[in-house]
């Protein structure tokens, strides 16, 4: 694993040791769960709308404008707390297969989000009406659902692999 | 109280349900993390429903949606999430009853559930009405938010409280 020395050094930072040896770890971990589950829960509403399975009478752009800021906030909470957890055992996490998959899925989720923004901007009126289909939007919605659920499952698996 | 819980744990440990749960969790590859993931996805459903609704009532989120309409669409997710949470949690309690019943954090989690469910049920009846401008609503929503988030966080802390108690 590249940068082994760097990951191991990270674990000896005062901050890493402070978190790892105190109640900060469980606190960060529970906030991490709150953030991550909120991201998935809020995105679910958007994804179901994209797939035209729910809320078709509501304009997609309005729904996204209302929900996405909260999703972002929850994501930032999950990311910051995740970082705090990571540094305590960085070298172990980078070697953990489930963690590697989780990071990969997070990158995919990010790419999907960018694509989604482009698609919804380009096809705004069509999507808002809920009448016509957009294959791109539906695929983005389906991918989003699968990838974010994958992040949660991979995250849970991290603790089960040593 | 501790005697009652101890007796309950012992009777669960002597039951066939315990044997079944222990066998399944120990022998089906990947079952524990899979069942826990179901539990987490059900938590996500709670976040996307009752938690979002509470934020809406507090005027913090979703300004563009009407409250009665949003309630009608989201609340079913809360009620479906609850049996999923019970069913995904039960195998673990059955497999290691003493670990949970002797753990005060688990007790706190369940204790918080009672007012949370009462509040959710009450809000479900009030919110779908177009004229619901009851002065208590924002207080209910704030309390509901604190309770549900507290329950989720307590759920994660169960594992850490274990280390404070010797011998199980």
C-alpha cells in the first residue's frame, strides 16, 4: 500500500490520538451515522421523483432546490466526522477492502451528482412537468439510489473486516 | 428492574428463538452486516420522512412544499420503517439477550422510542389538516427531532457502553 509511512504517521497526530482514546470516537461515529442516513433518506425523495415513481405532480427543480442544501449539509457532517474517524486508524482503513469500495462508490456518487445537475438543468421543463420521460434522468436516479445504498452497506462492512 | 431484565435475558437465552438467531447470524455468510445494513436503510427512511417533516414544521426546510401534502407523502415511510427496524434488530437481541438487556444505552434507546412514537402519531393526525396552525406544533417538531436523532445516536453507542461493563 503506497504512503504506508504517511498513514501510520497520521495515527500518531495529537488529534488522532485524542479522538481514538476518548468518547470523541463514539460521538463522531454516531454523528457520522446521522449524516450518512440523512443523505440517503433525503436523496431517496429526489431519486424516486427522477424515476417518476413518486411526487410527479411536483416540479423537480423546486424539489431539488428545497432538499439538496440539506443533503449537502448532511454530507459535510458525514465527511468531516468520517475524516475524524479515519485518522485514528488510517493505515488499517486504507488496507480494508470494504473501505476501499466505499471510497470508490463515494467518488461514483459525486460524478453521478454532477451529471444529474447537468441533465436536470438541460431538461428542466420536461422534467418539471412529470409528464415526459428522460432516460438520462431516470438512469441518474437509479444509479444514485444503488450507489448511495452501496456506500451504506460498504460502510457497515468496514467494521466486519479486520 | 435489573433482576427482571436478567430473568428476561435468561429466558430468551433458553429459547429456541435464541438458538435460531445465533445459528443464522453465525453460519449464514455476511448475514450480520446485511441485517445491520437493512437496519441502517430503515433509519435512512426515517431521516427522509419524519426528520424532514420536523424540519419543515420548524420552517427550516422544504419551503416550496405544502405541509399537509408532504405529510401525506412522507409519513407512510416512517410507519413502514418501524417494523423493518424491529425485524432487523430482533435477531441480535435474541442471539445475545444479556448484552442488550443489561446495557443501559439500549434501555435509553427504547425509552426514547416511547415519546417519539407518541409524538409521531400525534403529528400524523394534526399535520395533514390544511388549517393546522396549532401553536404547539413547532415544539412537538423540535422535540420529535431531538428524540429521533437521540435514538439513532444511542443505537450506535450501544457497542461502546459494552466496554464499560465487565463480564458478558
